[in-house]
C-alpha cells in the first residue's frame, strides 16, 4: 500500500467511530502490513517528518487497529507494533500541551494539543493475546492521538477554538505559528 491510500480531511470517515475487531483474521494481518507500508511510503516523501503511528481509519478502514513505531528516534528502524482494539484504561500524570501532526491533516498543520503525560493502555497483539502498556511522554501522546482516531476524533478537534495553538512546517522543517483568523477559523478542510 502506498501513501496515496491515506485519507485526509475533509473525508468524513475520519470523524466516524471504528468497529472493534472480534476475530484476528488474515485480512486483519494484511491490513496491518498495508498500514505499515503506507506509513513508510508517506515518511519517505517527507524529509523533515517521521511516521510515528497510523490508525486503520486513516487508510479508510473503520476498524480499531493502530500501528505504533517501535523506535521514534531511529528513522532507519521501520518496525511498527500493531495494537488491536486499543483502549486507554487509565489517564495519569499532568496535562501537558505539546506539538502534534497527523498524516490525515493536510497542509502541514501542527497543533499544540493538551494530553495526559502518562496513560495505561490495553489491546490485543497480532495473535489475539491481551497486552497492557504503561506509557509516558511522547509514547503516551502518540497512543492518545491514535486511540482518538478509533473514536472519530482528529487532533485539531481538541484545539478548535485555541487561537495560538496552530502551526505549519516551513521549507526548513521548522514550525511557524499560523494566523488563526485568516487560516484556521473558517478552514473548510479542517472543519465540517
């Protein structure tokens, strides 16, 4: 699967809830492989960004499957960990605002999104075994972002009315503030 399979706003599927997986079939395993290849293809087209994770809805499959990069610091490590039916069972720590981007948000928009600094997550692995994770920092943020996708929530929805929370990448890969009134407030791509 190529990056072109990744849907972007204003596609209405991104704001729909995904269905739980009841049986892990070869079709689910193929979905995970396809999501991984689409993520890598997207990343290869972006010199200043990594593909940290992807939810199945982003390749237009309304199923509760996410993949999370196993090493965020090593772009050469292209391994992703699949999480099936991921659920946050506990939010912990402080609320911290930090930068987020999304493969499904066009225009290179980023946002400073408030999230819990620690979470506990349960999910199934590719063999149907329950796994439990304790995550903090960036991994906790990524998990909250991807699990939001399973519930039809895009990161911009958290900051819709926060006038100083939006940024765009410039040609050097640096984040620059975006004028909310002229670019974000009535943006027909970001909002219904």
